[in-house]
């Protein structure tokens, strides 16, 4: 069954480029290099590094347009790391998510077709990571998150990407951790690590070793804040990517 576009979410660093007014397409790319020699009957190429390009298009109105232009300017051709995430279906957790790590904007086009409306297209390039969404939305209390079932257990670790979009109040070392278990009820969970944060932004957690089939987010500490809004994508090597 098809998923309506407005069910998606597009995140650029801590900014939420809502798919209510945005569209996106993903292209997986592999660079090539010439490997011919004087005996080659024709041009010979071999694959090198793989990556991806996420093309976004849409429009904004109101005060958010200024914030988004600031993000575009900061990430245009920059060598500073940026993160782009595309959550395919936010109607439920456990749905696919794509993260572009070390991303940068290779092309940006702004347009003002009508009064009080800013339209722009952008192309983002980076290293592709595929995973599942374990968290998306407002968090106001500590405790265990929803248990998500991976397609299978992994043995080579992976990476968790936490996109903190807003904090209510002041947070000092708020903490989110990842747990996994081989039992659906998660009666004997294994702690795979924690992410601490005190500001909006994107945070990475490298997971090592076995990642069992059942996983969840645990909100360990709000850090003194009333709550925060965030999304977390878990990418497991050999399973989701």
C-alpha cells in the first residue's frame, strides 16, 4: 500500500523541512575511474566510492523561511559535517529512514513565485546510511520507548543518529540510550551505548558487536529540561544497510 507524502519527514541538521510542502528523491551513486591501458580495446572503468544524492524541492512561508535560508547558507559547499535524514513514514515507528552523513549542498536555487512565499530546490550529497526510525516526536518523560523488530540480528554493529530539533527549557547532559534483546518482550536487554546532549543538533553513536533483533530507545534523563523533540534512526550493518 502506498504511503502519502505528508507522512514523511525531512530533517537537515536540527531543522525540520516538513514534507507537508516538500518533495524529495534519492539517487544512489557510485563514482568511477578510468582503468584503460594501451592494450585496452575500449575505455575501461572501475567503481570507486559509493554515495548518494538527495534532491529536495518545495516552498516555505512565514518566519520559518528565514531560518531555513540560514541553514542553506551555512551548508552550501561547506566542509563542516552536516546530516540529512529522510523518514519515509512517520505514522508509526519502525519504518525506513535514510541518513546522509557528512552531507553538503551541491546546488541551491531560490525563487519567489508569489508574494510571501519562498520556493527553492536543493541537492544534497553525502554518505548513505539506511535504517529504521526508533524515535520521532516530543519527549516529556523518562522511560522505555517502543520495541522495534529488525529484519534480523546483526553482528557488525552500526550507527544511531539522533536529530534533536527543539528543547523545552534548558537541558544539561540529557541522555538517550539504545537497547537490544533476542526476546520480543526485552526481558534481558543489552545496553549498546548512550548519547548525551545539551543543545539542538545531530549526535552520532557508534554501535559495536552484536545488535539483537529487538531494539528500543530508552530516555534516561531529560537533563533538567521539560522535554525535547527529536528523531532517532538506527542503522545496523549487514541488516538495514
